[in-house]
C-alpha cells in the first residue's frame, strides 16, 4: 500500500513538476507554430497573445508550487486544469514534497483554432530537467520529455488554460 501511495504521489509530482519552472521569472523557451491551425488561420496578434499567456500560466504554476498555494493558479487556469493542478499541489503539500522543472523548452503546435476565435487546441512538447524533493533532499532528478494536449479559451484580458491532458506521445 505504501509503495502504491508513493508511486501515485511520485507520478503526480512528476506531472506537476513538469508544469513548473525552478525560477518563475526566467524565460521558459516557448515556441508556437500556428501554421497548421485549422479550420481558421491564426492572426499574428492572437498567436503572440497565446504564447505570452501560456508562458505566464507556467510562471503562475511555478509560483503556486513554490508557495504551496493552489489559489495562485486562478490567474491562468480554469475548469479541469485548475482542479487537477490545484489538487496535486494540495496533495504534495500534505506529503511535504516539492517538484520543479528546470530549463524548460516548449514546442507548441496549434492544431485547432475555432472559427469563432473562442478556443485553441495546442500540442505541447516539454523538455526539462525534472526534480522531486523531500524537504532539501532530492529523491529524483532526471531529464524528461512530456507531451500535453492543451485547450485555451479567451477571458476578458488573457487566454486561460481550460484543460491540459498528458499524452504519451504525438
């Protein structure tokens, strides 16, 4: 039972760690290719806003991890994404674990941009060094490549992450 619990928490920590940077102020290396978006062509201003807000969402997630405060997610996460990552932060906090992803690079590809401009589906390939810590002791440190399918929708002044689903590969 203890091994199962540890494996579950390690998996949650790995997924959450892959979502957070070690330094929230550092640039995350986000590259967005919108040339394949269908059925609508993405405007340059929209592409820039999505990349900017996606970057800020990862920074916000790093801040939530660092402060162990899921409420920090509210700035860029809604719906299922907010629920999943908020629960993961609270679970990790109870266990005294911390996770982070250092030296992130994101290769985003827009695969769907709604005709009304009210939703975008992205595929994100994340490369980073994932670390899981128990207090100050590192219990895992390895390079990882992760894949996510992301749904973003516009809010009043930014794009929000509504869903972020891990995928084994694209």
